[in-house]
């Protein structure tokens, strides 16, 4: 076991460093990270939609993208710490309602959490027909939140 101890310690330090980093982001860094995460999320969802349009969708590509969507669906409520709305003075489409209607935001979030989990489980099962049926529900979960909590897009 001794051989492995340095590795364990190294990985604990790395974990602690990452945690500290996430907590120490400034509002501006937090907003930029959030915007970049949403681009990744949109990209992963697009990969799935594009694959499902092909005559022979690639189940591995779908599963990888669905895993990304799933992970981001689990994490994304944490991308909105207090102080990262328009009051920060930085450019953001996040509406103040995210924080003033925390319950509404939590329930919109939960809808996406559920849709993301189902998406990933269908992808793991390589259930192409099930995915085709479920993808619109995922899009609706995105839209539901955007309609209430994101500034209208031009
Ligand atoms: C996407 C994406 C969104 C949602 C939304 C669904 O692919 O980037 O924001 O789907 O358009 O209505």
C-alpha cells in the first residue's frame, strides 16, 4: 500500500486546489465560466440532435455527448452564485429573477436535472427511438428556464 500513498496525497491536494479555485472565482470569472459552460452544453445537445438525424446515428458519440449534458444538468444550478447577475456590472443574460424567485429557479432546474438523467440513461441503453422521443422534452426544459430566467435573445 505504501507505494500508492504519495499518489493519494497528490490527488487530495489536487482536489483541494480545484475546490479552492472554484470558490475563489470573481463574479466576472464566474460569469465567463458559466457562458462557456452553456456553449459546451448547447454543443453537446446539438451533437445528439445532429446524430439522431442521420440514417445511422453513432451510439458512442451520442452516449459521450449525453454524458456531458447529464453532468452539466447536475452541476448547472451551481453556476449561478449570488452576485453574478446584472448587479455585478458585467454583461450577462441572467435575469435577477434567478435570485429573487429562487423556488421558481429551483423547479426549472429540477426539470432539466430529470430530463438530463433520462437522456443519459436512454443513451447508455443505445435506445435511439427513445432518444428521438425524449430530445424535444430536453429542449423544452432548456426553453422553460430561458423563457423565465434569461434575457430575450435577439
Ligand atoms: C439548444 C440550445 C438551447 C436549447 C433551446 C431549446 O440546443 O442551445 O438553448 O436547445 O433552444 O428550446
